[in-house]
C-alpha cells in the first residue's frame, strides 16, 4: 500500500484539498489550508511530497514524525497545515483499506450523535437576531456570532454597548431555545476584553471564543478571574506543544484545535487526551470544507470530552461554493435537531466528487481576509 501520487486542488470558496493515491489504487483526501494562504500551503505540501511518495501509506505516525521532526524548523500554521492535510488523507486510506471508519481505529465510538453549531451575523453582526431565528427554524440548537467589528486597544464604551445589545437581541429573539457562543476573534485587546466579558455575563453564553489573541495567553487566566463565562481558544495553536502551556496555565475551559492546522487527526486526538487530563472540553474549530469537517467528526466520535462541533454550512465566507458542493452524497452531513449522526462509511466517511473538484480547481480562488483599520487609520485586528 505504497503512496504513488500526491496532488493538490485549490477550489472555491477558499479551500485547498490534497489527494493521495496508493499503488493499489486506494485514494485518500485531506484538507491542508491556511485561509488566505492556499498557495503557500500547497507549496509546502509539494515540498513534503518526496518524503511521502513511495512510503507505506499505513505508517502514519512515522510519516508524521518525519515531516515534523525531520525538519530543523518546525511548527507554525503553514508547515502544520500541510502536514495536517497529508495526515488526514493517510487516515482516509487506512480506514478504507480496513473497511472501517477512522474512529474505529481510536478505540471506537463514544457517542451516537454529535451536537453542531452554526454561524450567524457575518463579520460585522448587524442582523444576528434574524439569523438566529432562521437557524432555530432549521433545527439548530446552538449558534455562534462575532461580538464586534474592529476595536482599538482602548475603545469607547459605545462599542461595548452595541456589542452587548446585539447579543441581547439574539437572546430575546430565541430565548433559551438556542445556545449562544460569542467569538471575540482576537479583535479585542485585554483592556476592552475584560469590560466586554463582564457586560456579557448576564446573557448566559455557551462560551466566549478568543477573548484576546492566542499569543496573549497569560491574559486568559486574568479574564477567568473576572467572569464565569467559559473561555474557548486554540484555533491558532499548532501541535500539542502549543497546547501544553495553555492547559497547564488553567485559563481556558474549552480548547478548539483545528484538524487542518494543528497536525491532523491523531495529533488532535493526543491534544484532546491532554485536555481531558485537565478536565477541559474540546470543540474542534472548523469554518472550512467537507474534508476538514469529516476529519473533525471522526475525532468527535472517539473523544469523550468533545462536546460540540463547528461547521460551515451557509457561513458568510462560502461565496459561490458551500460545504456540500464537493460531496457525492451530501446526506452524510444531514443535521437533525442540532445533531449529526455518526458516520458509518470507511475512512473519513465521505465520498468526494472528484470530477467536481477537478472542474472547480480550474476556477480556483484568491481569497483574502479583509484588512481593517481603526478610525485613526491604524491597522485593526480582523
């Protein structure tokens, strides 16, 4: 079962897929992507190809170690995302070769269905309450929204009031029928994060995500002291070593490793096990495509402390193509009463429409996140 070819496909709206084929004809798919840097990650995947082609596709741990530790410089979003996509594809092949879902290879399922949440409001959540009502009608039981648009290091209380009023409008529109998570997106600096979290506390939030940038890790402990809202972070942490101090410091309640950034399925299973030892929950980050979501679900169904899954159906980033576009059978991601059923097909549990992928790769994309500026002209966090 040796690897014969490794191909990448840059497809709309902003995704990068990798296809690995073995000499026996088995095909596995992965999703290596840094949003806005697809070409950079594709180059990294192709540089790693010489360490993968000719190898036994079932030697996943050793291939990971070669790609990670065999380089003097390691870690970071680009290299870890490239490894992640390759690793996902290898697990897809492994499961298919044994005719079992990937979660069966990690001790088997621990649940029958997985709770999912969906996005409302877009980057600047001006009409989130109407979106929440629509999501409730669609059967979802949890939503996430951005707290605010751009914020200066120390900003006016008016922006805090506006942010709280938006969240309050959602709460009043749906009552307790929807869990509400609020993403600060790393846009809010520590002085304003403390104020905003205190003001949001009475609204009964599921969690607050990235209240400050990941590199300001020490601030999480301070924010925990002033608010009882669960704190979630981890989408910008890469590999288990990045999560080690985060968990040890005790400032987070929920970690959000991204299986397309943090090292793939097995690496994130190791991270989840570390979190379990600290009594911390797992909610994998996934505003991405169908392969990334399929990988996340394989993790969710074998991970006791996973409690909710992000997914990108109808997210505001998906212009022109959406989560189900590249699936031969879209029903695999059918959501019922806010849950997705456990996949039973082998590998990652999905069948990619390869013809569609190749067709749309001719279109490609050049997605970039916007560059925001404060009123004084200085660059703001997006």
